[in-house]
C-alpha cells in the first residue's frame, strides 16, 4: 500500500473528506458508492463499488454468446473500464478506460448507433488523441434505478460493416438484462 502523506480527522458524525486530488485521480464522483473492507491488522480499505464488475464472470459468458451470434466484438463495461470482452485479445482491452463516446452515452441514458466513428461528433470533440478502435459501434447504457452503471458495446473494426437495428436491440436487451442482475 502506498502512503499519501495526507491525514484527515473524522468529524462527530463519523465522516471524513477524501481529498480532491485523490478523488480526481481515481475518478470518484459525488454520490458514488464505495465498498469498505477491513483487514485484521486494522487497515480500512475503500474501493469504488461496481455492481457490473460483480457480474464479471457472467458478463464474460454473455459477451462470448453475443460474439458467437453476431460475429462482432462485444464488450461490457462498468462506469470506468471494460470488464468483459469477446472477439479480440482480452489482454489489450480488459480494464481499458472507456472512450469519451461511451461516457457521453452513459450520461445521456440513451443507446446510440455510430456507423462512422471517425466522423461522429462524440469522437470529434474527444481529447483522447487516438483514433477510435471500432469503425462502427452500438453503445447501450446499463441503467439501474435511473443511474448509468455501465454499458454494452458491440463494434466492428471492418470499414464495410455497418451496425443496425439488430445490433441495437441485442445491446439494449443485454443492458436491460444486466441491470436486472446487478445488486445495486
């Protein structure tokens, strides 16, 4: 464990403040749930809680089924990173941060089909500095109790492939099913 040198006191209600620098570096947003772990040696550990990540094993099986049915790369993400993928090397994508486009779709709470990621506004105003991985993709947010907790992404790296209603409906169905399975 790495020491930060920051010390905080607990107030009379048992609260303490996580410094802004730490919240920013770990992408912890206001109102975001944290899971609390205790160690026998007296350590208390806070970890960002991800109801989608709790489904990682199931999500992996789901992505593999969608990939077999569609032949397109399929990903399932929590709010911050890819937790399951089928159709490409897992080592290159598992735990990869989300694109600006995926983050925007999750904020909008609305599924989207992007058939030319190189020209789409969500990628144009991105500061990621790299070309999108997919040439076309479908992004469906996983919504639980009115909050985006993750997303389902179906994409293709082949320029000639365009996403349509079938991919959109399958991504939305997967997102709805995963929302019902989460314990958030």
